C-alpha cells in the first residue's frame, strides 16, 4: 500500500512541532494555534506544485507558513485530516468527498470559496487517434474509485461510445451501461496505475494529475477530454468540520484563489489544468 508521505516544505520550529503534534485533542490544538504553520496534505501534481508556488511567492507576505505533505493516493489525505495529522488537504472534488465521507463515517468539508482548479479527465490511447476508431471488443481502463469511475463513464457517454441507464449518477459503474455497441471491455484499476496500463489496453481514462505526472497533456494528448463548463469536479481546499474558520485556512483559501495563482496555472499547465475561480 503506497501511503508514504514526502514532506516538501519543512518550516516547523521545534516548539511549534511539539504543539502541533500533541497527542490528545490535536484537531483542536491545530485549529486554535493560529501562529503555528498550516499543515496541508496534497497530491504532487498539480496540487503540490500550486501550493509550492503559494509558499514561495505569496505566503510570507500574507503572514502564513505552510508545511506541505505529498501523498500518491486518494485516501490518506482525507484520513490524515480526519485524524488531525494535518490541518487541511487539497486534492479532491465534491462528488469524491461526499462518497468518502459516506463510506468512512468522516466529517470533512470543503472550505467556502476555495475551489481552485479543474483537471480535465482525458481518454488516452497508444493505438487510436479518436474514440470512434476503437474496434469491437476493445479494452478500456477506468479509475476504480466510485466517483471517478462514474465520471469516466460519463465522459465516454458524452463521446457517443456507450450509453448509461437513465438516472445513473456519481456512483455509476459498468453495470449501469445500457448500450455498448462495440462490446467494449472495461478494466478497473487504481487511478495512479492508469498511465502505466496504456501498453496493455486499447485506451485508458486518466485523471488529470496522474496524466501530468506521466507527461500526458489533456489539452494535447487526449483523444477525448472533459469540458470545464458546468463541471462539478473542481478541486478545493478541505478541512475537518469545525475548522473552516481557522484564520490560517482562510488565508490560504484567499491565496489559492488569487489572480497570481490563476496566472500561474494558465502559464504552467497550458490547458491541462484550468483555474476554477
């Protein structure tokens, strides 16, 4: 299980570290000590890169210290927030968080006015240039977490290769496919494994951050990609319920939705990541 964290920004003074990691009531302590650095969990790309830009260019002037912990999975950032190991996270969209809270009994919430970006989900292939070129019986790899699998299926439906049952929502699976004229075969994989699956399947639907880590661009390499218009999958800053008013969290939310960050996203990612504010 790949739950190892990599600390990319170590700014804790010894005294603050002791306070921030106090065993009992760590959630309360981290939320009330507004002088301590803000500990935030994130996936490396683009969230970690965006946070590093904020830390290096904006945070000091705003009087904010950040400690960023990077995770390569979609579970640990939420469990770390729930257990008080970090103060916040930045890696997920609302449908995923709703599903996670329901399944795990957690009470993590989105910080108001802190939706930062969208990573367009894309379909990639080493063998075809467009989805309509897929042969009968072709294999397609999908992310196996509930909401992203449904999101992938909706992308395929939007491009006319399958049709979902009426009412199929954010928990749709291949069992909810009503029409599959090409008899496409679906392989469900952990999202992080999808780029590596491209040599073994005819196509794969890959989350934007994992595409970027594999040097794939939704804007240039995808044979189909999501539209940002009316898209519910924007990534936001999240905290354990009750910590939304932490002044440090509010400060970070403001920085993450600043004109400077919008320009950074546009300049660095060239459409592979788009600002959601």
